[in-house]
């Protein structure tokens, strides 16, 4: 009997989690049961993925750079990565603006719905927290993001997944320094990181054994935690525009894979699907990063020299799904509250969303912080900001799940394109958790 593939197991776990979650909402004690006895298993799974994210970046990136033997190759990979990421982000923002201007979801929101949403969410701690965080980011200088990239304590940076850019900076610095001291002197350290990389990837394989059960727990928790169904229904048109835009971005990636990477887009989606399903369940690019790297390297065939740089950087600065959402949400709020946006304003949205995406943390809910910055950039009235966020807060969590899928799919697409352009896209070489079982059992 043929073994059921991982993406099917995860999909079954997701569907059962949704059904179980809805069933628990019909029982008086169901919500508490999910919180107390189901949610912890999903939380543990996400913690395990985050646990190995920093060691994986450290080992994988140093191995990738030290294998290059030539700094000019790293420069080529780096420049191509940044340019392509900027291009895909611009495509995402422009696509979002086109859809929201054509479909105009904000014009169908009634005054009663606006009043109810405002009453429910305007003073919500989540909304207040996002506005405070946006104010802190906006008050920083124009080069603050460059300053934040450089750690003053490498070990401290490695203790916080939000400081991934600092870890990447330190790791690249270390990898280049290893190249400069020569192969002979660097060999002992290189062997250590090669071994660490193999160990961490094996940890990914072991963690993924529990993925179907974990997504069951994560989705069940999302369902029992969902907001008022009536409010969700009122925002269905807005949510539909965002999801349509995100689906079109997946189509765009498939075209890019076909034309530039010369690979079958359906094959690509099949290979990356476990990472996509986990991204949907966790709403975190950072938590999904270890799985994304494993799928891209072993199942798609991107060389570690490319993936070890492109994917960690992408998880931090490439937020195509989130950027598309910025454009749709900013214009939707403006339409609903009667704030007219000129063509210049919408061009400012493109530029601001692009810049804001670079330093956004790869964690759930970061898009709301970006949105405040984008709205303030076009002169949106400060007294209406809380109302604007309240309008979309009810559906932010489910849309965040869809956005994260697009974010990690974009990362995988760019890694394939960059690898193809430098001759580093080879054949897949899949490793299983029990490959060496005969040696140790």
C-alpha cells in the first residue's frame, strides 16, 4: 500500500481541526476544552519550529557561504535576491490597489456596521498595541532599519526570533571572514557547522512527524477563537478582495517558476505544499522557515548556497502577501470612511508599503503595524485611525493565515529563480527521518 504523502496528512489534519472546532463551538464547555486540552499541542509544535529557526540559519548560511569559495558569487546571489524581492513586492502592492479600486469593497459597508465594528474593536487591546508599535517605528530615523540590522551582542540576537536580520548579518559576516582566512584554517569550523546543519535538518524531519496533529490543534483553536459571525459576514467582500489578490499572486509565482526557473508550476506547488499548509496554520514566516528550507533544498533541488541566504532574508524582508494586504486595506478603510485618495496618495502607499515590509517581523499580526504606517503616510485623520483598524480587525487573523502562505511561496519562488540564474538549481534529493535508523537501532 502506497504511503500517504505529508501534504495530504496535513490537509486532513486541517480539515478535521476545522470540523472539530465548529463542533466545540456548539457545546457550552467546548471552547474551554480546546483551550486547555487541544491548543497546547499546536503551541508546542510552533515552539519547536521556532526553537530550531536560529540554529538552522546559523548553520545553513555559514555552510552555504563557506562552500562558495568565491566572494563574488555571494555578491551576485545577494544582489539578485534583493532586486527580485523588491520587484515581486511592487507587483503585489500594485495588484492589490488595482483590485480594491475596481471592486470597491468599502462602498458597501453600512453606517450601522461601521458603528458596531468601532464599538467592538476600537478600544481593543490588540488595536491599541498595534498603534503604539507603529508610533514607535515611525518616530525612528530613516536609517533605523540599517542600525537595527547590526547586533551589539550576537548571543543576545540569537535568543530572539524577532532579531533574525541581526542573526543573518552576523552569520554573513562570519561566513565571509571564514572565506578570507583560507580553506585550511577554516576547515575545523566549517566541519562543525556542516555537522550542525545536518543535525538541525534531521530535527525538522522529526518535528514534521507531528505536523498533521499540530495543525489539527492550531485550526481548532482558530475556529473557537473566531469573532462574531455577523461581523465576519459584513466584511466578506473586503476579505474576498484580499483573498482574490493573494490567489492571483500564487498564479503570478507559477508563471515566474514556469518562465524563469523552467519548472512545472504544479510540481512546484506540490513540493512546497507542506510549508504552505504550515504557514496557513501558524501565520508565521519565521516558524515555517525551517520547513520551507527543507522543502526547497531537498524536494525542489535548490542548492544550499542559494537557499541558505535567500530564504532567511525572504522570511524577514519579503512580505508580498502582507504588502498586497496593505494596499487593499488602506483603500478599503478610506472608501468606508469617506476619505478620498488621489493617484499620488496611492503611489505613496506603494512606496511606504514597500519600505515598511523590509523591517517587518515575521510573526502573526505584524501587517496591522505596517498598515498604520501606510495610512499615516497618506494623511489619514489621526482621530479615525482606531476606527479604521477596528473595521478590519475582525478578519485580520484569518487573512493573516492566507497572507503568510503567499509570503513563503514568494520566498520559495525567488530562491528557485536565483538558483536557476547562477546554475545552482539541481535535482531533488529527499532525506527521511529514518535514513540512518539501521546504524543506531
